[in-house]
């Protein structure tokens, strides 16, 4: 048992004792004006992640599934559920990074991994029409584990995987609320650099040659029946939708020279991009800011895992933000099963020079704007979805826990497979001679803790 697991259990018991907790499956007042749930959270330290910044002793009123008002001294609608936050922090639900939550159940079991396509056969399989969101499972056991830690949404990423091409395919933001459909527009994923060189004849130089040819084909400069054509009709249409400046391409790339080449390429082709990884992005802060390219970094990447990351530093996020770059966070390893640790990444970035408000923005407003869901999530403001988290302390402190999470203004059950396993094995074992059951099989009516 980690001390954080114990802390979460104790903190939530404290919440119950002070009368702040809500029963997720119990009755919830209905707002007569909207027919949906009515909720007023009072006396909170509201981290809006928006223009209002942090508000002390503020209130948030929810009508239906959206935030209606943010201010002080707000009146509760008749019959509304009122929660006194007692000054505790309230934030939007946080971004879990670029993950495979819902499309990757067990990393080592291929039958449960749906974030990559490799059709086999001769040559490359370039399939920009491949869309990982079609395999999304809103009943994945990873979702409650992630959501009870205050993570309310993630970007499903497509990977080049084993085979295929440097173009992984399409993904989109999903809210971890149990719904099946994406919350925002599709994004295209591309892998560049040394790790993807095996997909381009073992040369990163060939990656730009291939990208140029694919752009020419999608724009009709290479006939579909040409021997040089690499795309299906659906692929040409899909890739073309990201070449008019309205769609965004997320490029996984680390080395500074490759990022510089990406900036030149995107400007020449009129393509909107975002950088994921960016271990050496700090070297190009001014150029990235000028090009309005957001960068999603792993603040714990401070060692050269390969020759593309020789310049990795714990100050990456701070240096980028100081240069005016919009900085977000994503994990570089096992991001799906450890999405809740993204708060630890943010805290480390702040410890290494990133302003606190920028650390929160990196998990809220920055990814929301970059990935086209800022009208839905990413801030506490009127009109946004009422996806909220009440914290025991600083949201960017790994010692703090989510006391209650609301999705669409409804309290979720703060329980997951992990908490149930924890509680099962915390119960005292009753010897079989005294009518007890084996430790793995507690009585069905045993009280939950």
C-alpha cells in the first residue's frame, strides 16, 4: 500500500465526516430551469484555468450539465445540492496526456491494443484514414482508475507501431464520462526522428521526402493511378482534410534539428502542427512561439534516452514558457496506465522553474485549445461542461488527492478496481474455523471501507 493510497482513503473519510461528500448513486436535485442536476459549490479556492485566474472563497453554480456562474455569494436554486468546499481547491478535470486509455487495456496483449495498424505486405501501408476512436471502449477498467484521480479527459493517439508508416492515423479527445463519442475534432499523428527511421528506409531524411510526396498526392498533384501513388481514395481525402489549415497534425519528435525542419515544412505546406515529446524543443523556443506551435513535453525527461534527446533537461517546460510557447504535458512511457501521474509531471515542471499557473494551464486550457475542445473543457467558466474536481490540497502536489470529481455536474463514484482490491485485502482475515472465508472471497455483505 502506498502512502498516497492510504492518504486518499483517510482524506475521503474526512470529507464524509464533514458532510461534504456526495453519494454518486443517490438522489440528486433537479434544476427546474433545465431539468438537469443543480449544484452549488461554495467557498472554494477556484482555479479557473482561465482569464479569471485563481479566486479565493468563490462559488461555482452548475445548472444542467454546464457551469452557469462563477463568483462570490451566489444564491442556490431551490432544491440544489450545496457543497461547502471549506476553502479547498476546485479545478477543472485535468488532461491525462496523449494516451491509449480505452484502446489499450493490457500493453503486452495484442488483442487488447488498438492504437496502431500494420496491414503487412510489400512496402509501406500509409493509412491516414485509420481512426483509433472507432475502437474506443468507454467501459475500460483504466477509466475509473484514472478518473478518480481527477483526470477527466485524454487525447487518444495513433501510433506507427510495428510496421505501417510514419503516419500513425487519427485520434481525438475523449471525456472519461462513459460516453462513446469523441469530444472534439480529429487530429492526425505523425512520428519523426530516429525512432521512426525504420519506417522510412532507415533515414530521417527520407521522412521529409515521403511527407512531401504524400502532400502532393492528397492535393491532386499525383494521379491516383500513378505508380508513385501511396494513398487509398479514403486516405487522400483524410490527409487532405489536414492540409487546409483547419486540422492539426500532432508530430512526435525530439531532436532540435528535426523540430526546426518541421517548422519549415509546416510553414511551406500551410499545415498546423503541435509537437509531442520535444526533448530538445527548448533550443527553439522563440521559433516555436513565433509559429504558434504548442509543445507537449514530459518534464521528467532529463536524460538522453537516445541520440535525439541529448539536450534533454528538467527545465524544458520552464524555458519554453519563458519564450512564449504554449506548453502542455504528456508522458513518454506507459502513459495509459499511469495517466494519473501527469500531476507529478506538472509539479516537477513547477519545481524546475515553470510558473504554477502555467503548470495548471498545461493540464487544462493549453491542451483544450490545441486540440479543439476549449468550448467544452479546460476551464471553469460559464458555458463549459461542469467537469470539476475538489482537491484535498494543491492539485499539482502528488500528496494531494481528489476528494470528489463531478462529470456533467454529477458526482462520480470515487471507486475503481484498484480501490476495491485495496479495501478487500485491508479487511481482517477471519479464520475458517470461526466461519470465515478465504481472504480472496469476502462475504458479499461485508461493509466496504
